[in-house]
């Protein structure tokens, strides 16, 4: 008897975290810094100052990482997440104005093997 098993295609998703955290006082700056450090340790890369992104393997991984972000929410400010497919992320366009000479445009998309 032959089983007809259809292998599910793994869909890579990009999870983006956008945040606006207050930094007027020293304790607020500390909380914002700890939130950024959490994102870095959890595999996110900084796209812009308050925008971090990471690749996830499938919806279950996206849900897991959203839960991890929710668990470390700072007491003030706002945090948003957005998930996009790998194809949508690849269509992102980087536009630079008069950037300092030290700033370079990075790779448009991370290549996963």
C-alpha cells in the first residue's frame, strides 16, 4: 500500500516589530534599551532605530515570537508587530537621501539556504 503524503511547503515569514517608547527619563531610557537588547538577543536585526525584523519558519514560529515580545512589553509606549511573506519582504525598497558617508545600504534581502 502506497501512502500519498503531500509534504507541506515551509513558508518563511518576516516578523517586524515597530515601537515608540518614551526616553525622557533615565528609567524610561533603561526600559527602552532593555527592550532593544531583548530583540537583538531573540534574533532580530535593526532595520531602523525603532523597527526590528526577524525571519521565522512558518506561522507557528511567528506566533511564538509574537508571544515572546508580548511577554517583555515595556510598561509605557506602544509596540506593534507585522508579519509579511518572504516574497513581500523581498519587494521592500530602500531609498536613501543624503546619507552620511559612514552609512551604507545593506543587502536588500537575507538569503536563506
